[in-house]
């Protein structure tokens, strides 16, 4: 049974009336997954590689402790089922009593990185304060990383905003280099928060059709973003690249991760670690975009020629 179906099962069986609904849902699913249509064009499997990453560990702030643990279990179970080595990015201020959650990620063989400690992006914040927030975030999990002998140290910009002017960007990148913090860029950005809002409104309803439609809409959205990233990679690098996909740690991705990973396999993708992904030379290219758009690293490279940072 796929993990998201198990989640539905556990959430609803307290109501005896849901038994009939569940039976019908499982019969519907057993008929086959209704994945969106895919392109018939094939790319050699060896060229199709992707790293799966999750932001905002332990989980989005809307969830209570029980939800956070259930979301963690479902995500880690799906990753293990598909032999995926993922990476998670911790927001230190949100950890509270959840320090067992990053431990479970590390025990599963996954990498951990950090956002800023507060989760605040650089917009409207003095550069010195932003840098201090980065340092505090990195320090918050340093003992854990040392204890699990993780070699690399990774940072992800909150909301993928790297800076609004050339000077501040230079100061931050210099700090990251001096601190040996590698930037975990993202080439595939999905609007999972939008679909998650829809899920939170309907997932306790007993309507299997609505749930299935939401799943298929989300999978279609992911495929669209994947196709866009593949096109940009060919335009910029002239070849397929090692992609890095960003998810939020929310209920949507916990429920549907098994389906998502199966879909990537059907597309011919091999899952790789963050360390392996960042070895692609695309991530050594200098981007020169300043702004507050939440966009991928590939989009940043594209916009570097169209709307580069001012010298001021």
C-alpha cells in the first residue's frame, strides 16, 4: 500500500462510516495510477539524474508535533523504499523539541544543511544581520553533523533570494566561501505550497475523487516544471544536467512522495545525492541576477544576461 494511502487510512478509520470509502478508494487505486501523459522523446538514463531536497525541517510551521512526526515518517519511508539519498534543510528556530527528527534523517543516510536560523531571507535585513543568522543556523546543527561524520556543509537561501544588489551578494558569498558552506542551488522549483493549501482543505473529506484529482494535478505541475528545467539546461549548458529539486516538508509531499518518486523513475531518472549533484559544472557558473523573484538557479543564469545586477 502506498504511504499516502496508509496516511488516509490511519486518519479516517476512527469513523466506521469511512470503511466503505476506503475500500472503494483502494479498488480505484488498484486499477492503476493515472499519471499524466509524458513526452515520447527519450533521453539516455545515464544523463537523467536528480537530487531530492526538502526545505524547512522539521516541517512547515502550521503543523503540530504529531503531524511533524507523521510527515517525517512518511517522507523517510518513501525515500527508503525508492533508495533515495535526499537532503533536508533545517530552520533552527523551528526545532523546539523536535531534535529527534534531524537525527532520523541522518540515521537514514541523508544529508542535512541549514537555512538561516530564523528562516528570514535577506530582503530588508542588514547584510551583517543576515550573515549572523546564517552562522547561527549552521552552528545549530554542527554537533549533529560532526557526530554523524557528515563531511559537507550546505546552505540554502531562504525563498531562493540571493540578494537585491551586487554588494550584499558579494559579502554573503564571501562569507559562505570562508565558512566552507556550499550553496545548495535549486534547478526545479515547484509551487507545492499552493497544492498543499488545497490538500489541507479537503484531505479529511471522504471524497476519493477530489484527492486523486489533486494528486494528478500536482504530478502534472511537477512534470511541467521538470520540462522547463530540462529545456533551460539544454539552452544554457547544451546538455542535460544533474538537477536539484526543492520540496517543502509538508503533508502534500508526505502523502504523495511515493507517487512522485515513481513518476521520476518512469521518466528514466536516477536519484543522486546532493554531493553528487553539486559536482555538475553548471553550479560553478557565476550568476549575476539581483532581485526578489523565487526562481531556480537556471532562471538566475538566464536572467543574468537579461537583467544583471547594478554595480551599485
